[in-house]
C-alpha cells in the first residue's frame, strides 16, 4: 500500500504531463490520466461551452461536473477553487463575482499554476490569482472565502477528511461550497484500486458515497445536499488493461457504481456583509464662519 506522500507524487507527476495534453485526449480518458478510449464521447466531463465566463484555453477537459453552475456565487464574493488546473472554473467564477470580487485558485502542480497565471494575464484579470499548494494544507488564512468550488479533485487526495476540514477552516461563517467529485457505490475490483494510473485517473482514489457525505457532516457542515448526480461508465477498452473479459462483464453487470456528484454544504454562522459608509452631519451649523475660521 502506497503512502499518502507517494500517492501525491504520482498525481503531481501525472498531472504535469496532463497539462501538456490536448483537451480531446484528456476528455476521452479518465481525467486525462489513462490511455484515451476509442469511444467517441467524454467519460467524465460536462460541457462548459455555453457557460458564461468560459475560456477555452483554460479548459483541459479534466472535470466531472459544473460546480460553478450550482455555487450561488454573488457579486463581490471571494471564491476559492481547489485544484484549479489551467484556471477554467476560476474564470467562470470570476464572471459571477465580478470585478469587485476575488477568485483564488490553488493547485499543487507548478506547470498548472504557470498555465493558469498566463491565461489570467492574457485576459487582464487582476482579481484572479493562483497559488501553489496542497488543498489539504491550503496557503490561505482562516475565514477567507464566501464560496469554495472544486471539480473532480478531492478524489485525488489520499486524506479526504483533512481536505474537508481545511474547507471548513477557510470558509467564512455562513459561507458554503459546491464541489463536483467521483464517488463509489460498492467496491472496485482490486486491480483498479491498486493501479497508480487509475488513482491519478480519479477512480481508484474515490471513496464510498456514504462515507464521503458522512465526512462532510462530521466536520460540522449543515444543509448537505446533492445538487447533481450522474453515473460514470468506464469503456471496456480501458478496463481491459486491468480486468479479464469475464471480470469486465461481472463488473458491468454487478452492483458497483461509479458516480459524479455535485455536493453543496454550508458552514454554520451568520455571513457578515460589508458595512456601507454612512456620512452624517455632526452639526447643522456651517463649518466655516464668515471671518474664515473653520472647524
């Protein structure tokens, strides 16, 4: 069994390569990590092309949902995107929060952070920044974010509970998150669970749906809601690398399910609004007298 750090290094190395791949190649594989399937459809991702704020150069085809669609971002919000990649979800969030808000993307792959910064500079977005760091130890102070989003990333982190606690820490009281991720119903075949490529491909690192939701509740979040759920089918031409034909048939006809879910939850507390400056007259008397003396 690999250690947490070994698994992180596998993901970091693989995603450095993924950053240089084309969107079509990423979209036809498991989060860009496995060899592409010859099936002509996307295995994980949802279509962003009609989403306001979408930037095609920043879309690497690595997501498994559209968390920003459900995130209820308001003008002026501070939004954090976990595992920000080349910046796609950050730029969509920036459209929602406006120039008066702020968006922070966090990614632990240096080349991804570099690509995202280049994209932001091309767009002239001065209120979008990208920080290099682990999402289970975020380079962010306490109580900073109004909203947190993430797209197919938590499943890549060995210690999900630690990430969820970090999300709780950096959210403001009354803040919330909307996160798309991969979860399981039933146990994956051992060959899939132990393969490093499938771990980097979002599937082997996924945990049971019930456990995932329980971790969120146990951390203290309330109003935990599944906003969207869809089944994920891994094509046989990917499975054949790991399973015999007999085991593929059993896998496809069994009780095992792989799902993309978008989960919403709130941190308890009252969300503070920025006070508006109110100017009041101290006195009804004129401030300056005719002889030139002013208060």
